């Protein structure tokens, strides 16, 4: 999808999108178009239920070409988030209309002139985000099932300023796309070794990428991570990505991701129904990789570590058993009660490794960790846990800006005690109730005093329906949120 920003004017032909305020009040260029087509727009509104309500649309055929009227409501709520919803809605309305190019006349209503370039840029990036498709393996799609729309021209008064704003947003969108691509890949294509090689692509943007194999991790004492992958013929990997855009001696920010490229549950085998979805059990790592792509793409002035643990959880004769005791890199021992609670074992060693080696300013881990979190918050909010209120507040503020919603969950000694083991330092699971919380308590044991957040993105990594800026499938959730956190507070 090509997005361009051009000087505001009424196009002479082609598909045009024009704004209408509540009550059917036309903006100046919309009125000009109506006069040019001899009142067809006004007549079409009179013959329909369209009255300019927020995000309403009305398609009108005219002698000058198709026109899509777009409802602006009273105009008071038109901010960046509103513009993004508009961009996604406009794309969805025109994607298969037959039009190859569409012109969006981004005309500011009276009183809405300030910041018009930023809103226009957000509309443009929303079109791009909504237009994403993962058709790599679809070879028999009919032409009528494919989008025709390939270019959107946003016509706005401050078009050069809009281009500048869009440039930064576009780099982040490319990070979102990388995450979506990774999450969408089938598990016979994306496994630890091939995934690690995909991460190497980031070197083109200046990211340093280090890949550790099983021998290197065994020397480090990563028994928790290695135990998860021992049932697979695929070698487990850890990938450490570094972006050095900040001051030489500044502490790095650290983002850690769970990368279980396929999760059968191991010996504690999952039910067959829906197991195919477990290809996206690497969603947390996908967000970390996409974030590194976004930060490097926009040349962020900050030092960042992105570390992901990559394993396959498979049930063969060498697989980890319920009842096994493993020793983590931290030296703490873990009794494995359930081999399907594997993500926390992977994260435990990666968290300790990053904390010990890089002494980061903070650590944020992301994981499709528990079904319990989906039971709690569905697919609307990402539940997160924090040991630092200041860091938590920064994350919540970034969530409000981007619209990627979060909800803080509790930690505490009463939950922690439920992980006590009779024969080791801890169990990898607690009782059934509060499973997302006890999982977070488990991870907390591997972060020391470092400010830390655990984000359980089980409900966020994949969507079963289209949303304004997120088509059905891998969402890329969290890339924009964490980029905003970095931009607002650490550059």
C-alpha cells in the first residue's frame, strides 16, 4: 500500500473521500464537489440514513467518479486516534471497490485546523496498517477476492509537515508488519533456527544480533530453557539484539520475549482442538523483534536490548517429564509440575541472563503466557504486572496514547507462597485459580531489584475478526505501545 501526502485540492477524477459534519453539513470542498455533480451528493444523503454521524459512510456514484462521504460527527472528537479509526474504515470500504487509487480530502473543519498534519499522518498510517495481508501461501485466490486499492493520496493543507510525521509512524508500522509476519508463519517454516535467521535481517538497520545455541546456553547453566526444548529435534536458540542509538554509557532498556514456536504442551499434551493456534505461542518474542525493527527504523536515540528465547515444546522420548527438577541459570531449582507451563521456564533464564549481563534500566517481558489471562480480560486489555509504580505509570500513559489497552494486575506474598515445592526452590505452576498471577510471581523471582513489567499478551497476539487498524490474524500488538513508551520517556 502506497501512502502519499499532497496539497489539498478537489481531484478532477477518480475515487474521492469527502467529509460531512453531523446534520449533513458539508465542508467547503464537499460543497464544491456537490455543485460540480449538480447536487448528487445532497440528494444521495436525502435518500439515505446518512447524516454525517461519526464514522458513517455513504458511497455515491457521480459523473466525475465514485465519492465516499465520511461522517465527522460534531468534529469535536477528531484527534489522532479518531483519524486512525477513520483511515482503517475508509480502507475497508474501498479495498475491493475496484478503485486502484483513492484521494482522501483531509479538510479541517472550523476550529480543527491546529494539528491537522498530525491527524492526517495518523489517518495515512492507519490505512497502511489495515491494508496488511498475509497471503504468502494462498495460491488460488480469485481476483474478486483480492483488494484492488493500492494507493491512497491524503490531500491536506500542511502536506509537507504531514509527510514528516508519517515518516516516523511508517517506521513503526514496518515493525508491526514484521511482528505480524512472524506470528502468521506456520510452525514448519518458523522454528528456532529459521526464526533466529529472520532476526539477522535487522543487521541491515544497524542492529547487532547474537545467536546462542544449546551448547552456549548449557555452559551458561540455562537448564530451565533447555528443558523445554529437549523433546524437539529442532535446536533451541536464544537471540540477543542490540540497538545503540543513545549515549555510550547510558543503561539499556531491555525487552524480553517468549518464543515458543510451537507448543504441544509437551508430555502434558494439549487437547487436539485448536492446537494449530499454538503456532503463535511465540507472539511475545514477535513483538520484541518488531519493536527492535521499529526503533532501528526510526533511528531511536536510546540503547535497547531485545532478547528472545526460542524453543519448540514437543512430546518425544526425550521430552521433559512432569516431576523433573531443573536448575535455572540463576541457580534456583524448579520442580516441573506441568510441561505445558513452559513459557515461564524459557523466560526465567532469559530474564536472568539479560539482567546479569547488561544491568538494564528496566526489563519488560512479553508472553502469550496463560489462558487464565484471557479468562480474566478477554481480548480487550492486556494484563500486566509490575514491581515498580513509576514504570507502570509510564506504560499506562503510553497505552492511552496508542489505544493498545492495558490493565494492571496484582502480585503478592499470598500468591507467591502457592509456588512452594516440597523438593525444590519452587514449582512451575500453582493451583488452578489465579493462574496468570502465580505465573507472574514465578517470573518475579528472576528479576532481582531491577524495575520490571510482565505483560501477558495471550489475548492480544491474534485476532479472530477485523478491527479498524488490525485485520484478522496476527495483530502485531505491543509494538506501537512500547515504541511510545520509549519515545515519551527515554529519548
